[in-house]
C-alpha cells in the first residue's frame, strides 16, 4: 500500500514522528540539490529491507514524484510495509517554500546533459538542413520527403497451386490484385 503526503504533512511527520526522508534519485542529482537530512538511497541500488535507522516511518521522494510513483510497490517492499511518498517530490517541496540545499558548482545531472545535447542536435540539424543541404536533417533524425515517389511492383507466389498476388506501392498507398494460376 502507498500513502502520498504533501510537503507540509511530510515535514510534520519528520519533525513530530521522527520519519526518515529517503531520496531515491541518483548521486549526481542529490549532490546538486537536496532536502536537508534526506538520506540518499538511489532507486537503482535499493536493497530489501531498507535500514530504517530507528525511524518508524520512511518517506520516499524523487525530483517530481514520477519515479517514486512508478516504483511504489518496490518501495513498499523495501520499507517493510507501507510506502510513504512525498507527493510532487523535490519540486513540490521547493514550491512549498521549504528549505533545500543547493550546490551550483556541481554539474547538472547526466540525464539533463543528454537531453540538452539531443535537443541541440535536433535544432542544429533542422537549421542546417533548411539553410545548407537536406543531408543535415540526418543530425536530427528527420527525413525530408521528396516530391517524386518511387514505384515498386512485385509479383508474389506462395506455392505451386497458389494465386499470384500483385502488389504496387507508389509512396502514397499500396494497391494489390490477385490472379488465378
């Protein structure tokens, strides 16, 4: 079973009931920005059962709540019962005005770097493809359709007594006909 808590309720559980906040993000994400006193246990390395450090309640969080929501069953097993999840994750915690430790000297997380690089290649490929040569569209994975369509015509026979099937493709659709042997 999973229970979702908004940031204010999670803070109350931490302060009054000794709940332990578990950050399931990767180490590079945690190093750049984190909730004070949250213990880092990456979802990719989560072991069962999780050491509670004498806490009666474990509250899991990620950046937006997506990872914890998707892994709720795994988190419940690791918690040894109910999985308590911070609704909205770190983003909701910040939006509620609660404290966050930030180290801007750390590089941005690797997935963000990959997204930035992929987006840059798409923009570069489209720009160069439009301005210089259509071959640059390959950088962005787009393929420009040419005005002339290539026609294909095939005759297929599937055995000694089978019918002959004629299939024709002209780029805008496929037509076919069947002839007796």
